[in-house]
C-alpha cells in the first residue's frame, strides 16, 4: 500500500526504475530524484524504494523467474511539467492505493515483429483502490533479444514462432 511518503517521492522524482530478477524475485521499484544541473559540492541523486509488487503476466515469465533466467528492467522518465503518459498515470495515485507492476513479454509482438526478430514487451501498472482495479500500460519496448530487451531470459511463446512463420508466408 502506498504511503504519504511514497506519494511525495513520486511527485518529486525524475525517473522510475522497475526490476524483476533472481536478486529481486518480488521486484524492486526505485524512484530517483536527480541532483540539479548546477549542484553544490557533495550533492547527489536521491533514491526512494516504492512499496509496490512486481510480477509477470505470463506463465512463461513466471517459469523463467523461478529458474533464475529472467532479467526484467524498465526505466521511465517522469516529466511532471509536460503531462507525459507516465507522469499523468503517476499523478492519479493516492495514499492507500495497492500498486502492482506486471511485465508481459511479447505482449505486442505480432507476425511482422517476430519476422524481424524483435520482441515487443510491455509493463503494466495495476492499481487497486476501494475494491476497484484500474490497469494502464506503463511502458513498452520493441527491440531484439539483446541486453536492451525489457524482458530478457523468457522463452518466446508458441504463438510468437507461429506468427513469424505466417508473416513469412504473406511476404
């Protein structure tokens, strides 16, 4: 459950980092307030650990996490003055909300993405308030299966391979 301190940290943060891996099997959500450009000597970035749960949306992801192969990471800039999607979503949060981040490997992958050898991963934010649940797509990433991928170490689903072969037939 989010506390007043969590909400204050969200309102002052510049970046949010979400981790899910063998070192952090329950996940880790870090809020970072960057030091000013014209910082005084010894001034540093400030960090706050957000009280939130992080998990997978898929069984393949959960299996990879249990085996220690999964390495998930997402980072998003919070541009409060620009009303960006991330800052707009975070501005809806209130003290007492239950927050869960869920990684979804290949959630937006289709035949053309798979044929190109790319993966379209997503990160969802689920908020439970007063018994009601709201879900947002918080971040997404389209890239090859390399160190930049949001959900590394998760085996592709059968649908991914099938979609790639179907796209090859059309092309």
